[in-house]
């Protein structure tokens, strides 16, 4: 610590490069060790990366905080948030502590011996390009120790820590109970589903709390909270109907994000979803590579085959068909669709249109004619928001009507109406639906380098810049966090480095994700990195599938 102080005093006023003197050295403070892993090249570059290691004796986490993998993840998340709060007023210190979801992330790690490592960034202070050594010492010598103090036994709020761990463990456990109960999702009574705005993910104040309809009410047992009741959405085909503005999309959105755990107070702590649930939507303009969309879209005009469909500019319907096949390929067991983001001609083709445009001239087999096969042949459930077409009533196992934000079970009436108001449309099947055969990837078609030897991974929730490619992520709606996107970027770097001429990407991705779950974060970027969060394999594949110029072939 004294050494750090004397270096910073000595280089005060010198050129910025002199900060390099503190790089990769270990400085011992009374309560922790500090390592500055990377010093930024100049005051305007991305901030420097540093770590503190706080010994087990200083933190003294209660045993309950690490008693299960879910609790351990929650405890790490909690400590990162405590540190984030402690440095909130200091622009130059930042930690990647996450938003409303509790993800497995690299900002805080707990060593086997109980020591806690916090990874953060620090903007090393300068005036122009001159080092402000005294200010740097103020930052690292007093502000930092006070922030670290917040995660030690002297300051930690153990009740809040326990609430955090219990809430996360409950969500993980409830999610694991779904399959055995024959459910694809559970929405707990009292949940608050709507968000403040499209850019503010916190719960809407004054919202109507969720209440389950009696016929769909189930009771699950949470390990900490005990019995919880809510609406169980069963396997099979579930339709969410209702008038516009009655809360249909809000319910589906909550189900989409139910694959993740949420922080206490989020309102969605009792909303859990099949971890293999994937949102399916249209995204015209995207690239598609060698996807067999023939179950949904047959021969295109001029005899173009769709068994390995490739385009730089997909239409609404082809993009949605491709995304659906890609989701199945990546292991989706539940599909989530909203009419708001679906292509009409992909979803429906009604009696009159069947009469006007003969089947031979319509390549599309609408989703309505495949939804039962998905359930019966592939065991894939669907939750579909559809207020605009009754053609789906014939196929739905469960029909939920949203009425002023309250769900009503209208299954019986819907079946009655399906019987008494036949649609008169014919089912339009081609060949029977088969599970998609996995494609193989040419790893060299991923080019993560901007210049030779210079890997470039730059992430936001909307875009991934990988090498010279810009991948549009806005339609990958189950990405929760920018740091997941960064991790995905680095996973693609690993795929690119494969020495095989052809690989099947999904098993490799699962291997890498399993390593991250074991805590092997540093292997991903090659250096200690605090800005990574665990994605799902489905989102990694979704990003890879949108990379322009990627080469897949049908295996
Ligand atoms: P729909 O898909 O049925 O048209 P939305 O889900 O888009 O309806 O919801 C319409 C509006 O109602 C949104 O602004 C949403 O935030 C709000 N909303 C949804 N659920 C609730 C609720 N439980 N309480 C209060 N407002 C809600
Ligand atoms: Mg809607």
C-alpha cells in the first residue's frame, strides 16, 4: 500500500504512460490485496481493469450464503451490488453488477477458501495527458478501501444477503419443479409484471398485481418461502387472447424473462419458465444461412428450394420460419410467440385466402398448421399471444383471456366456439414435421479480427461488433444483459479458433458454458475480466445465426 502511494506520488505530473508502473503488481492493503491487471493506454481509452481480493476472514460470509449453487451465485451477485452502491458517487470506479436479473457473472468470484474477488474498472485520473497521482492515490488509497469495507463482515447487511440468496434459490428451485408438474411456466399470485417503460426495467408502480384463475391455480413449494400459489401454464398449446391493451404482451414478456432469476422487489420473483423456452418472432432484413425452412416455406418462385435456405435479406415470414427452426436446432422445448412481433402470413391463412390463392401458389404452411405436430411429434409446447385470429382455437389445450390485466380461463368456451363456429379452412400440410438436422459450421467463416492479430469484441444489448461484423441483436429478446453479449462475442472467438474444418457448434458451446459455470471465466478472454455474464446456448446460437457471411452446411 505504501509502495502504491509512493509510486503514484512519484509519477504525479508525468505523462500518462507512466501509470504502467502499477500494472500487474500486487499491493497489500490492511483488509485486501489490489491488482491492476490492465492500465488504459490514455485517459480517453476504456478504463483500466483491476481486482481486489478480500480474505475469507474479512468477509466472513455465513455458511448459508454458499450452501447451494444458486445461493452462491446470489451471494456473488449481492456482493457486486453492494460494491456498486458503495462506489456509486465515484464516476471513476465501476463494477458490472447487473440490472433486474441475477445472472452468473464474473464481477465477483468466491474462491474455494471463501476469499472474495471483486473485479472493477478504474479511470486513472489525468489532467490532459498528465498523471494526477495524488488524485489516483485518493481514489485507490481511500475511496476504494471504503468501498471494499462495505463487503466485509463489519458492514455487510446479513439480512439483506439472506433475502437475496433465498429469493434466487427459490426461483431456481421453482423453475426446476416445472417439468415434473407438467408445466412450461408458473406466474405467482401477487406478481407485478409490467415495467415502467421500454427503457426502465423496474416494476411499474400502481400496477394491478397478478391473480391466477382458480382452474389454473397450482401450489408449488419454494425451499425458503414455503408454499406459493399461481397460474400454471401446462405443456401443450396455450393461447393468450383478449382485447388490445389488456396485458397479453406484458404477460408473455414476463414469461420470456422467467428463464432468469430476478432481484427481490422486481415483481417477477415468482415468474419462472422452462429454461428451454425460446421467443420466436419475425425479423425482416436479417441474414439466414443454410436453414431448412421447408416445413414452413416450400418451394419459392422460380423453383428455389428452401431445404438450405440462405439470404442476406429475409422477409417477415422467412425470418420467423428460420428463427423457429434455429430455435428447435438449439434445443428449444417451448416456443413463445406474440402476434405483435409475428408475420401475419406466417401465422394464419384463412378460409377466404385459401379460396382466392390456391395452395400451389402459396409456399407458406402457416404456423397454425404445424402447431399440433410441434406438440405431438416433437414434444414442443407453444405459448401464443393471439388476439386477432380465432383459427388457433381449434388447436389450443388452454386458452387464457386477459381481461383488464386479470387472466381468465376461457378454455371451455373457446372449445365450444370452435365446435359451433367451424372455420371452414383446410389444413395445409406438406410432409410431416421432423426435428431439424443440426448444421455444421465452418469456423473460419467467423472472423473476429479487425486487423490481423487484433481481436475486436464490442458489445451492447442491441449490437455485437465482432471483428468487422456488426450483428443486430434487437430481435433476440431474451438477452438480458450487455455482459452476456460480451461473453457471446468471446465464445464466437473460441469457435473461430477451432482447428477442425467443420464443427457442430452447439456441443462446443455447451462445453464452454459448462466451463463458465465452473468459474473458468479467465479462459474465455485470456485475462481476468469482470464484465462477463453467462448467456444461454440458445442466445449464443441466435447470435451466430445472425452473423453475415457465416458458413453453415446441412449435415
Ligand atoms: P396487449 O398486448 O394486450 O395489447 P400490453 O401487454 O401491451 O397489452 O399492455 C398494455 C399496457 O398496459 C402497457 O402499457 C402495460 O404496461 C400496461 N399493463 C400491463 N399489465 C398491467 C398491469 N398488471 N397493471 C397495470 N398496467 C399494466
Ligand atoms: Mg400486445
